[in-house]
C-alpha cells in the first residue's frame, strides 16, 4: 500500500434534505485526521475543499425526481478529475464528505484506472434507486445505480461504467421496496447485517472480496451510517442495528492486510446531529486501521 496520502474535502449537502452534512470535512479535520495518520508513519497532504454551491445558490427549477442534479454533477466532475490526478501520482486518495452523492465522481475516477478495480460499499443503504424509482428524489440514494449507467445525464461520469461483478455491499439493513427488486435483478453481492450476525464479519469480508474477484485495486466507500447509531450518531439517515465498533475495525484491518485499497470515501458525517464529534473520531480510527494501524 502506498504511504503517500492525499485528502480532499467535498462539503456537499445537496444529495439529501438534512442540512449540516456539508460540515463533515471540517469535523473530520477538526478531530485530527491528518495528525492521526502522520502518527502511524504516513505522508499526508491535504488539498483543501472542492468548491460546492450552497443550497440557496441553486435555481429553483429543480428536477423533483433528482433534486439538485445539475449542481451535484458539477461537483462530481471535479471530484472525478481530482481522483484522476491522485491516481497519476500513485497516491492513496481520501475524500471527505459531505453526502454520498460525491462518490459518483470519486468512484468513477477510480474506475478510470488502467487496472482491474473493485468497490466495497459499506453502508446501511443500497443507494440503488433511480429517478424513476426513488421515493424521495434524493440523489445520495442513487449513487450505485448512476455508476452502473442506470440513471440519465447529468448523473453519469467518466469513461467506464461499474459492473455488478465489481461491487460488494457490507452492512446493508434498509432497502426500499423497488431497490430490493432491482438489486436482486442485477445480482448484486449484498451482505446484510443478518449475514454478519450469522456468519461473522471475518467470513463476510472474505465472501465480499471473493465475489469481487481478482482485481488489482479496491475503492472503499464508507458511509458512517453503516455503524450503529449508538457509535456514530452524527449521520443524516441513522438505522438501528448497525456495525459494532469491533466489527467495523475488523473490516478495516482485514482490508489493510489485503493491501489493495487505494481510495477511501468517508461520507454522511453530520456534526449538527453528533455528540462531541464522536462520529468523526470513530471515522478517523477506522481510517487508521485501514491504513495499517495494528494492535501488535
């Protein structure tokens, strides 16, 4: 795993309706992300934030089936370009959200690599709606479908589409009715909290990596609502019954051992809903585990 880390902030709250998630990058930095990674011997460069329009700037001729799609697309195009730059420098890229819609750009950038790429989607939700199936119009619930080319422009990015074989979901426990049908129809590898309860996290991680297959690079997209709200209260869409502290760390430790992860999204941190910046602190410790912090 490369030891040079590049951090970007994407202070975007346009993909959902609860304000405050745009402060996620600041909360993660304030909690000491860069210093924590430097203490484990990593070279860390923070390139600041992508410029994101605030909600009040956006014209109100909005598409009710995909709220703020044009503005989100603009931000994701920049995230895509920055990921391409980090790939060219052989850096490990960390993108701080912001809501999960930013990952349309970051994951598309990873897919553009001259390599076989797999994606691990660690999330309570499937994010597999489209403008035709969404119950809310919130783009952060369409990200994976968009990456697979199932959403119309402007929700398409990059030169390569994600395939069902390239992605595995871990920690899912809340799917909309039409999402259940769509994920089954596309034969997505979804490991729910019940799978983790029955088989254990170690087995689920192995199954997820096996389902993705023989790839060269992994991109991890970590939605902090994958954790139980008792551990990560500062998220926009909390769902009870999530990952425990040790389950989440074991996931990251096993991925560190695997050695193929080259990019990480940390999304949906909302300090307005948090208690003492707890969610950011947990996210930082998980990131340290992913990047090689060992118990012994």
